């Protein structure tokens, strides 16, 4: 017998079930969004075609780029300057080799040092990033201080050599600064 005899499913019951499922789905999406927006690291996702599918509030702050100017757009189109950088190399490595990557890189477009962790999935990449510019500058200044002290304790050290060394190091620490 191809058709079962007996009562047919009630359409009203199906619509209530569908409405309840829709409400649960909206609640889950709201919960996911609230969690991602509460993260103080920048967080974004890109699909396998490099289209940005999510950009949280911290990502907006760190990058100075509002989400409406990046979500739905190709990452390499928006960040053309990064298309030949370590960012692209590492993101492609994560996506192609299906391995997480972690690295630090200076991003001239926003004049910040960024620490990045990117995690691949079947859908693309989830990318966490944070501004480490201040920490990077402090670390570099401490290293410079150590080198200057080492120069000064040498018997044949000259103040002119130490000053020249410091000025050149400051230029390296602060791109665009010209001291010499």
C-alpha cells in the first residue's frame, strides 16, 4: 500500500514546530554573536573564497575598519597592501595545509604590530588578532637599552658611536622617524 490511511498531520502543528525551531535558531545566533562580540581580541572569519563573513567590534577598533566596509568583501581586495605580505602567506598556509598558524607582523596600513592566530575549518578560517604595538615597543626599547649599556662598558667606546647607534636603532623602532 503506497498511501497510509488515517489522519493527516495537522498543518497548524507543523507551523508551530517550525516557528519554535526558527525562534531557537535566532536565539542560538544571538548567543553566538554576543559571545563573539564580548571577545576583546579582534575576531573575524573568512570563507574559502577569502570573503569576510564576520568582523567583531574589537576587529573594528584594532583595524579602524568598520564591519560594513569589510563583511561580504574579499579580504585581499580590502587589504590590498597585505596581499603580498606574511599575512597572506600564513593565511594560505593555514587554509591549504589545514593547520593553525600563529605569528606577529607589523601592518603598515594601520601602523600597528599585530599578533595573529588563524584556525582552519571546512568553511574557511577563524582569525583572532590583537594589537601588540605597545608591548613590541617596550621589548625593543629594553633590548636597545641593553645594547647601549654593552657599548658603554667597552674600554674603547666613544660617545659618538653610542649616539649614532641609538639614533639608527630609534629609526628602526619607529618607521618613518628620521634621526640621522
